[in-house]
C-alpha cells in the first residue's frame, strides 16, 4: 500500500449545480480488499457529525444521492494517515480533533467499535459484549492480551499507561493496536505521531476505570509537541 493510491475524488461541480443536494468531495482510502470512499466531517460534536452523515449529498452521476456511516477507528486512522503532513495534520488535527468513534469504559477495560442495536445506537450491555469476545481473536501484548473481533470490535483490559509516552512505546502497546485494529505494531499511528510531527510523543488520557459502564468518544488531538488520545 503506497501513499499514491490515496486520492481526493472531487465532486462534479458543474453537474452538481443542477441538483438540490449539497456537494461532497470524497477521499478514496485503500483499506483491506476494497477502497473506502470517505466524506470528511468534523465541525460539530460527535452526535452532530452523525446527524450530518445521515443527510443526503451529491458527488457525481455515479454517486448522485449518498449518505455516510461512521468509520471504525482503524478506518479513520488509515484515512487520517493519508498525506498526513500536508492534509491530516494541518486540516484536521491542528484546528480541531479527529473523532474516532464510540468506546465503552468499564471496570475491567475498554470496548471499542461497538456494534449497534436495531435502533442504530451503540450496544452497551456488558453481557452482550462479552458474548462477542468469545469469537474475537486473543492477542498477547506484553503481560496482557487484547481482543480483536469482527467489524473492528475489540476489547482491552486496563493494563496500559494513561500518561505521556514515547511513540515507540505507545505503538507497541495494546491501546494503539486496538485502535488501529492490528495484531502487530500500529504502523499508521507511528507515522502520524512521529518525532518529526510530535517530538514529545503521545499523551493518553481519559481511560480511567469506571464503576458503571460509561460511553465515551475516542479521539486524536494535536498539541504543540504531542498528540493526545
């Protein structure tokens, strides 16, 4: 996979002038066996962005009436990593932050990329989520494990540091691998949080255990010398 495979697919302005829908450019992102066609949102909070995604947009004759769904955390990270120095950092992280998606904090650990119920809301029932872990792949990371399941669903016990840390340490840990959906080192996060971009490393915060399951939005934000998670 090379950077040249990523591209911005501009909306057809001329044809779009005849439509009654707002125009939307697409970012084409190679991901697995298929390309993702991503619409960029982010000026609102996460609930607001989800609402904007459900609206109808025009791109081209081929994509004349489109809506969007939220990406999983690995998909969002892959999209952000495209031409990060010129696009992702300056246009997404520096002015605001990248909302990666819902996560559920519990007493034992953190669930990410939660499946939705029939109403389209993230499932927060612990019994249901634990049943999904039975089918997930258990991966050894340091002295603990992470779980990677279908559609990027995953779980990480609380055995990771919540503090400022070097990118070299972070991308080998369970949280980075869970967010990037990889059993190996989190390569894309390593590129994003390189010393060239953030010499102080990565500041992990907000992942403290909770007595009651707590829904949160996981995001990446840009500091002066570090990237926050």
